């Protein structure tokens, strides 16, 4: 059983299966809704996801896409599209209590809209914590 929730804790959910797919999405819609260069999504059968606490707000972000988020803190949680993947729900894997509990992403998707500088981001220096002035 996987569990997760929003930043403030108002919404909690659980998932009764492992994902069918785990991807990193670079589309401009995901980027704008998350305020991030890409979003990690794991897709599950909708019946396997149970909201335990709270009620997500739903925003029609496109003709068929629906983004579900916490109305209190704004954390993006789910994405559904009856036209693209009926009966399935995408879960933002960073909202899982243990994101490492799902297999690593297997693909980058929507790279036609990827921010140019993210392509080589893996070459940047790494720091265990926020770097100090000497770093």
C-alpha cells in the first residue's frame, strides 16, 4: 500500500497497487501548474486510489485534462483525462510519503516542450544541503 498527501496534510490518499507507468512530464501545462521544470507522474487504475482525508479541488486545465489539488496549500496531486487514459489516474510521485517505493521513471515525455537548459541539468554540481558561501 502506498500513501501520500499534500504539503499541509489536509488531503491524504492511498494507492493499492504499483503504477502501470512512471514518467517525467515536460509539458508546459505541467510546468506551469507545478512551478517546476518537469513533474514526475505515476499512473494507476483509478479504482486503486482512495482519498482518505480532505477533498481535492478540480481544475479543468485543458479540454479533457483535470488537475486535482489541495484547496488549502495548493499542492498538485492528481491528473485525470477520460479522453487520453480512461479509468486511470496520474499521481504526482513527489506527493507520496515514500517516492522511492515506486519504480524509477522509465521515460521523459512531452520533450517537445522541455525547457532547453534542463537537458543537461544532470551535469550541474551537487550539494547534500543548501550550499554555503564557500561552495
